């Protein structure tokens, strides 16, 4: 159920193994959060995810099917990766080459390059020691803990920082420059968490980008979903759009099928790519729900402005970050006060430099995102107006040009809208947050302990949200099904 990236990938894996797979999707097309948007004037946007790492997880799906990935899907490594704009006017380029990036930090921030390289090396070691266990296997099966990979993870435990936060780890690594601490703290947002609460274990995330690389797919992020749906259909997967599942049917502790408004379908296996909270609350109303899991604190959400901009800014790349002055206050606003800071950090994604058809000549397509709390009944129209003004002020100051008069087209996506389109509970982008050391173990497993034949994939269950982890959830589910 659900044609998000996790559901599509799971369908491909099961079809390769000979299963007949039907995908039910509430929306008019595939992709889930990974959709696309077109605005008047010739502007195209990737609607949701904008960063692409671990591309081999996509390639792997084509290879499993005996296909050449490049016949379906192509991408290039980004260099530079990100342009950073700090509140004090400092600009920093994150180059793909770690030594070049470290040299840039030394020149601009006066932090020794050796310290940067040492930090990235520790990030690499933590990732290498733990990824095989914590990201690529179920944490809820005893067999995982009998694997030799666990020994690597146990040996690395002292370096993982389970009892300190990301911010504390970064502050200790770079005591002389708050800007570099802020730069690495931002990686907590990759799974919707707070660096002042999230465990230092997450300091391995920078390795995904700085060590393994960030990539840009030809045609944009939506091309990932397009290419995988094409593969799935070639393998015989049936997609039924605008046919949401209304109930998962069960009998005697076993899944028996699903019910939609159109029909009742008999299935011995059901995989939910829907957020785990509405899966239980809406689709399994007679079944006991795992309340401890469902009540875990939610991740952050997003407020996104899609702007068609009548100008080209040579100083901007694909990924651009405009940092707030007070990062701690920003996260307190999101996670404690359940609101948006008056001075938010702004992320701007621009794809028209790599895909010219995404905007008219001389124009750019700006995907402008601010991290915000998930929906709990806030006054979103007021928050949108306040945040739009703050975003324009922050970006215009950094670029030395008033951006507001350049906006030719606009669309806004807020947490209630995200919840409505994607069934993400409260619009939380990553399910539960990772703001405590046990968060990974408290995520819902990829299978039901109560109902035989029921499985789960996608960003609200193990191992988490974002393109790579959703793809890994599909791999885990496939491995659990005989």
C-alpha cells in the first residue's frame, strides 16, 4: 500500500522474486513525498526530497532485475555539494573532495584542516562500524544480533557517543568556531531531529555526503521514482491510483487482504508504505496498536515555498544553506515551543542550473524550505506569513539583492498539506524523531508481531526517513518475506 519510494522499491524486489504485486495509491500518481510540481510560467520543482546520496541503492534494484541501470537512470556526483551562508556574512563552499573542503574551512573559518579531516575520519569509522547492523538489518530479529557485523558495532561503542549529543560532540571537536559547529549540527535535520538532543551517534551522517558523495539525477529527484515505476511495470507490478486502502483485513491472526471503496482484494501478504500511525489508527481499527511506539515524539516537518525567480544568482548552487543567528533557539522553537523561529535557517534547492528546462532562460526554480514542527493545530496561515517575511529578509541580506520583486510564481506546502497528501502523521517527515539514544530501537519494526503476513516499509519505520533509508527498508522487508 502506497507508491512512495519505499513502496515502489519493495514492489520491485518482490516482483523480481516472482510475487504478483499490486500497489494501491491514494493519489493520482506515484512518488509520495517524491512528487513533482509545475507552476505557471514554465517552472518545475521536485516537490519533496532534494538530496540524493547512496545511489547504488537505486542501481541495485535494476541489477536485481537483470537490467542495466544506465538504461533507466543516470546521475552525476555534485561538486561543490553545498553553498553555506552564515549570519555574520561568511560564505563557505562544501567541496566533494574532503581535503579541499578542509582547506576551505581553514581559509574561511581559521579551523585547522587537520581537525576537519580528523572529524570526518571519525564519522567514516562510525558509519563503517555500524551501518551494516543498524541500517541494513532488522533491529527486531534475534538473528541480527548473532551476526558478525554486531561485533564491529560493539567494538565501536566507545566512539559512538551514546551518552552525549551531536552538539556536544561537535562543540568538543571545534571549540574555536561556532559556525563550523552549526554546519555539522545541521545534519540532525536529515532525519528530522534536534542536534541539542539527538545522540552523537548521528555524527556519522556527514560521511554520507562528504565521504560517499552527494549526487544529482538527470531530470531531478523525481526521475528516481519515474525510473523505478517503469521497471516495476515491466516486471508486472500493477499500480492502482486513486484507490486508497480503507482497511487491512484480518482473520485469526493472519492478514487476508485489503478493502478499498472499489472492491475487496484477497492477499496473504500486505506491506504498508503508509505512515505507521494512520496504518494502525485507520486501517486496523480492531487490532491492538503498539501505543508505546506510536506515541514516540514526532520528527520535524517542513514549510516549503516554491518560487519561480526571475534572475540567476551565480553564487548559488544546487544546495544552499542560509544559517540563522541562534541555532539553539531555532530548535527550541521547533521541539519545545512547537512553533517556527522568527529567524529560521533557510535551505534553497535550485535544479535549473543542471536541468535547464526546470525554469525559463535567465530564471531559476527555488525550492525554499524551513524546518518546522509537525502539525499540532498551530495557526499555520499566520506562521506562513511571518516565516515568508523572515526567509526573504535572510536570503536578500545574504545575496545583497531584494528577492521579493523577483518572484514570478509561488506555491506553499505546509505540515497540514504534507499530512493530507502523504498520510504522514502530523506532516512529520521522518515518523518519530531521533532525539534520544534508544530512538532507533523504538521505531516500529518492519513486520507485525501480532499479524502474520503484515509488513511495513518507508520513512516511519526502521531504519528511518529519507531516500536511502526508505530504500533500505525495502531491502529489509524483502529479506523478511520467504
